[in-house]
């Protein structure tokens, strides 16, 4: 069975550079003097958005065992809900992590992300009925957690027949911890009917195609740590959501 080593339970904090109320007040101030269309242009150019940030700064080590279906699968961070009457402009994941192994990895430099067996995924938690509070510590998704009983449904990429999540970042096979920053913005769907989970071979970043378009008000974003081999050492994570009120 997959298991995790927790030195401390993750503590989640929500901080905003500009709150939703701040952005609404700025909009109302401009609307008292300017037409609606011009206000939208000004706020867009100024990137006057509300930011919500959920951080986890406690060490988490996850690894898979030798038993069947042993790939580690831990929900490690959950964002605050998307506010009503907003438009999500971007989602940024900041991760400091390391693929830990006792093996000699010097020959894998040029394929450091492609050969990785530890990575991160994102999914969407959507309220159904009256949602109850979600656990604040890392959740082992291999042990059945009835999200529906808690009033939540996990939404994966709707175009993926196998119900896979969006890939965020593959770890590097280099020995030292690395800082990763992955930003997803609304993308123009080129009519692709199938899910593409390929990540950039140089950076290990996922494209996030269709992620923001799938988000709705009330949704939460979940960051999941994975390990099919070796250990995924996670030092810190942050989910930052930028919204236009």
C-alpha cells in the first residue's frame, strides 16, 4: 500500500494581494465616471484582479510500495472556492520538490523530466448539495475517501476517456530539490477532441489545456502528488488563483 511520511500536518493559509471586495470597489469607483466597456479595458490592462493563495509549507514525503496498484496518490493542497460572479484569469502552481532516489542518476541529465517517476496533477473539486469541510491534511486517494458523502465531486478533464487529471509538473531526476512555477491561463481550444497529457520534455510542465474553462464558481482546485517509483519529497506548495470581478 502506498503511504506517506509527514513531519508536520500541512497548514493552509489564504492570503490575497487584492481581495474580491477591493476589486469590486475599484470597479464601482470607475463606473461612477466611465462607461462599462472602458472600465473593463482599464481593469484588464492594469491586471486589477483579486488573488487568492493557498500555501502548504510542511515537508511531505510520499512513496509507492511493492504491492500491486501501489502508485502513491496524495491530495496535498486544496484551494479556497472560486468566488461568485468572477472570471478566472490564471492559476499558478508553485512547488519546491525533489525526486529522491538512492540510485546514481547522473546519466539521466538530458531526460531528467521525461524519466521521472514522481509528478504532480491537478483536479477540480465541485460542490454537490451542501458541501462539508474537507480535511486539512494530506489525503491518501488510494484509500477510498467518499467525496460525495462530504458533498464534493472530483472533476477530471472532461475530454479524457480514462478520467485522468491534468498533469501540472514532473519532477527532475537530478538530486537536488527544485522550485517549479507553472501558470495556466485561458487557452484557445483548437478543436482537439481528445485529452493531451504530454508535458514539456525540457521543463516537465503540463499545458493545462481546458482547465480554466472547466472551472465554475464554488469549485476548489486540488493539487495531487504522485509517485510510481522512488520518493516524491515535497517541501512547499502554493496554489494562486487570479480572478477578475
